[in-house]
C-alpha cells in the first residue's frame, strides 16, 4: 500500500486546488487498525487504494514508515483534516455536505458548524442510517446539492465503499471520510488532549476511557500490525540482498 508523503498543510492546499479546479478528489485515511483490516478485506482495500490521496491517520503508520525506510513527513489525522478543511472552507465560502451519524448527533454537528465556521455554507446533511438499496438515491441527492466538500461521518468499511461506489456520481470537489469525527464535533465523544495527540498516544487515551471494550481489540490489532511491519521489513531486505 502506498501512502502520500504530505504534511497537513500540503494536504489542505491540495484539497483547495481540487475545489477551485472542480476536481473530484477522494481522500483515504489509514491507521493501524484499518491497515490490518485491509489485509483481510479485499473490498475495503480496493476502496481505500482507489482514493486519489491516502494519508496517515495514525501515528503508528508514520513510525512504521520510518522503520521501513520510506518516511512520511507527519501524521495527517482525519479529524484534523476535517476541521482544517472547514476552516479553509469558511474563509472561501465553500459549500459543505455532512453525511453520517444518528439524526440527533447530526443536528448538533450542523449547529456547531454554523457556530464555529459561519462562512461555511451548509449544502445539506443526512444521517448515516440508510440501506444499501437506498445508497444510490442518497448519492444522487448529494450530487444535486453540488457541495464543494463532502464529509462522510460513517464507520469503516461503509464510508470507504460508499465513496468508491458513488464519488463519480456525486462529483464533489473533495470527499473525505471522517469516521467518528461527527461524534467529537457534537460533543458526544471527548478527544485526547493536545499533548497526547502530539505524542501519538490518542489510542491510549481512548483505551483509558473504555479499557474493557477496547483492550482486547487493541492487543489483537497492534500485534497484527507490528507483525505486518516486521514481515514487510524482512521481505524488503531479502529483495535488496
């Protein structure tokens, strides 16, 4: 899997260029858990790798890139890219569409966006509870709204599959899958303090909030990810020998 070696500033600039040029830029974000899942799920892997930009959402991905000798400049967290694009969009009077979350959470997200980013026009919003049969109609409605920015606040792999299937029909300037970021913006979930973020320890903060639920998952996922990195390192050295 190839990731784009971009900083947050460069990624935002690329997104602005896409909106201004009326491109159809799709963004994929990868952390350790998703990297492991992509190794087991062909549809998810194809959906992510088909994106125009794929960036490192998790600090562990950045650390792994350095260990493997293909260093990425920094983490481009999906939630930080989400807020950065809204800030830039507010300055440029872009139109944004929000798809995902429960209706009550989405309502709070829209209210927060209007409060924090008054220059950003709400092109539309819809909750993420729709069937596969309804997905095409949902995409058609978004396309009719002609957003510059489309944010998908849905879980994986639903958001990646939706993006891969319907990006060409929607034709937004930028489509970014932001996962649980809607819950954070709505105040439903607390994000780790800035220091924990800088140290790459957001996962540890989440673990402390829900140790019984997340503990087994983190042990399994992190072990598998570490093994994947070591395996790739060994294979790379063998090829170079």
